[in-house]
């Protein structure tokens, strides 16, 4: 089905009124983007939709609706200035996920660990440990620095027989990697139902579904000998008592999703009872590897 977009600046328009008006004329999706691309939103609060000073609105429609008629309806609902600043452009119909996958190649983390799309050939390496994963709705393919750093730490650990907690599991990539590296059991937790579905599906695809428990992050957390949390600095600090309580004596704690200038605050939140072993960095992101005292 061919599509077109109506694009215009948000300016002083009410987001709620705009969402309502676009839904009433049949918009298939509404995307808000930073037109200047200079205000990254790194830590929105749960449920918060944080916009930028110069926000661009892109509303997607199918070709069965009339662009000029939709612009007229938007003017009636929101004001004539919308049509004055709007641009209409065609959007080709394509499988976006497949287009991404076509350009995604196997990636290596540490000495043994690889993350590969399911269409790829396995690495020609005797010691290769492969996690098979395709892009999907849940965060985590290994391409983001925070995930990459966690995978590097996992590759360096002796995980045989251990229980791992993957808090904020997203696609399940970290927990699945831990199982592939020898962990006996993984508990994967997230607040997003799509993430829980993705983690289950990816675990089945990798043949480890019988060794992973997928649960809501608000449920009781088990104690584990390795705790992973690739989320954001603010939640890591707020959750410090809960994540620390999940660590057995001597447990490895791997924290990521934070920028370099946030590392000190996160370390301070976990300093009681933990030895800070290393801070790994990639681009502006970093990952903290700590160990619980015995």
C-alpha cells in the first residue's frame, strides 16, 4: 500500500489537540522529531513524551485518503498556519525491518561472543558463541554502545552454572548471551510487554527457552550471582537498593545505559557493599562492572 506524509512544525500547537485531530482524519502514525537534531532526550520519565524546542511533526496516511482534504480538516481543527507550513511527500512502501536487516552484519564482542542476524552464515571460528537475533520492537541488538559494552563484559566472565538476572531485558540479548556462555538459568525482567514477548521469542530461536524465566520487572526479583541492568542512569540510581539486594555474595554487577559524566553518581549509589572493578567506555557511553563483597 503506497503512503504519503504530511509534515509541519509543531510550533505552539497543543500536542494533545494535534494527536486528536490527526487521529480523526485517519493518520496511521504520528512521529515527532527534533528538527535541529541538537537536543537528545536520554532519560524521559516513565510515560513522559518529552518534546524539543523545534519539533517537527510527521503524520503518515495511505493514498486512499486525499492530502488536500486532510490539510483542510487540519486547518479547521488547528488553524490556517498548518497548511501554510506543511509539506506533503510520498513514502515508498517497504519492509523497514528487512531493509535494516539487509545492512546488519555479524558483530563480535570480546573473544568468543557474536551476535548475528538469522540470515547470516555462522562465524568461521572454532570458539564462536553465537546469539541469533533480528531487529524487532524491543531494544537490544548489540549495535548500541551500551549493549555492546555489556556483551564485552559478559564474554570476559566465567558464567558456567551461574544464575543471571537481566533487569530491563529488552530483546533478551544479554540473558540469552549469558546462557550461550554457560549460565545455568536466567531471569529476564522488563516493564514493557513487547520486550517480554521479544525475549521469549528470541530465547526460543536460540534454543535456550527452557533455561530462561521472563517476568514483569515489578515482580519479586530472585537473588543471582550475576546481575545485569542496561537501562538509564536515573533508574539505576533509584533502583540501587533493589538491584543490590538481588546480588548474592560475590555476584558480578554490570550496569550500563549511562553517559560518561553520569558514572560517578551511579557508582556512588552502589558503593556500599560493592567493589568497582572497571568502567568501560565507548563513544560517550559507559558500563560499570562491580562485584558484591562476600
